[in-house]
C-alpha cells in the first residue's frame, strides 16, 4: 500500500465522518435539545 493511497483513504473517511456529523446536527430530532442548550447562557439563577 502506497502512502498516497493511505492518505486518500484517510481523507475519504474523514469526509464521511464530517458529513455524518453535519447530518446529525441538522436532523429534526435534535432541535429541542439544541434549542434548550442555546438558551442556557441567558437563564437567570
């Protein structure tokens, strides 16, 4: 296995992981949890 082949594989795997994280973050299931987390700094004690 050539070092350039390994670099290509790592690049593709990293890109797939990135796309997976983006899809997870933008899924509708997480909207309520993210909205409540976004409001935490503004809540009073």
